[in-house]
């Protein structure tokens, strides 16, 4: 039976690829998509999510706009990485499918509380929507089967030496989520997602599908890789967010370890750092499975195979 799933995201080229992977996977029953401010404004992320749904041939999918800013901090977006639209390189038309009239937080609460079975959540951006939902209705914890998120790092960050973008954008929300008592949490941080690099060869495999989706994904990844080439000397951009969907489909691609994880919310120097207690030195019980290794080629084989489903 397909796993019921809600994707919370801030598209972003890598979020867009994650959505395409989810929509191409019959093992997942995508109930809805919620959007949040992060890579670009929530207005833009909501437009981008709908553009991707239409590209995938799923205009019936429901998209719910969420929080326009973090809980306490001013919003800092990442157009310098993703371009003005957030999905530069895609060249997609304005979406025609409607944005749903209720707020993403309300959707999360109502859907989780009414779900006949616990729902999996995939968080691909800042955790603001889920944090607000947990504060408004703490009982939703009982209806979350598993939370898999892209964010943080067991080692260094990418915005500051300590912090990764998704967590730094709203560290207070991330700490609310990680301390909520969700029964299973999986963290896919920079230390593993930066191993999943969209090299020119991997992009050409996707372009060689000779479909509209293949062309769009190849175009997005070519644009997206420019930042990492210039900053890190990498041969392409790491596909951070699709790792979440890949984990749900083929968890054996990842090596994880139970750890206690806490988010730094007070230190000016380390704000947004995910403090990962890999070796149990704090003597606190693990609250997450943290990924440390990934089969990058296996990931790209899975992604390319699923994208080939689009005609």
C-alpha cells in the first residue's frame, strides 16, 4: 500500500526535482504540498510548486501556501544560488492550477488529525509551517508516522561555518520540531547530501531522456551547479532535497546512525548549528536517525529511472 505523504518545501531547483521524484513514485501517496518562505518568498515558492505539478501532469495536486517568514528572525532568501525565480533554468509558464484557499498550517493540522493512518512528512525547507502547527495543535505528533528532513549538518554548514541554510533560516522552528517527540525522525544533512553531486555526466543522462521533464531538470541543474562550481570547485550542484524522497523509496542507499540532535538558538557564533551527538557523550536518548553516507550513483540511477516515467 502506498505511503501517505505530505511534502513541505520551498522550491528551489532541488525541491523541484524532489517533487518530480515523488510524483513519479507510486509507492508514495502524495496528499498535498505545503510551501514556506526560504529559497525565495512564499509567493514564489507557491508558484514554483504549482509549475512543477503542471509540468508533471498533476494539475489536480493541492498546494497550500504557508508562513511568509521565520518565527523570530527576518527572512533571508537565496536568490544568489537559485536565481530570481528560485528555479532559474526551468523556463516554465505561469501556473494555471489554483492555490488552495486555506493556510498550510491549517491544512497540516486538519489533515493529520483526520488521517485514517499516520502520515509521513517530508520537509525540504525551513520548518516554520510544522513548528507552528505543533504549537497550535500538539496532538498532531500522534498522527505523524515519520518525519524525514533535509537540513543541518553533522559537520560544517554552508551559510556560516556552523549552520546550514534550512536550519539557519528558522532555527527556532527546527528546535520546536526536533523536541516535539515525533516517533521517528530522519535527518539528511549537508554532510551526506553534498555527496550527491549533479555532475555533467549525470545531467546528460537526464537530458538524454528526450522529454520535456528531462529538458527542464537538466536546465535547472545546469544553472544550479554554477554556484557550487564557483564557491567550492565542485563539478555540479549537490541535490540536497531529493535525498529525502530517495530515502523514502530506497532507504538502503543511506547509512544512518541514531543520535541526539539539538539546534543552537542563542549563540551568535553558532546560531542554527545542528549539534549532533554521534557518540552519546551527552547521555541523552537519540531523537533522530542521522545519515552519514550515501550511495550517490545508486541515487542518480533511481532518479533517472523515475524521471524516465514522464513522457
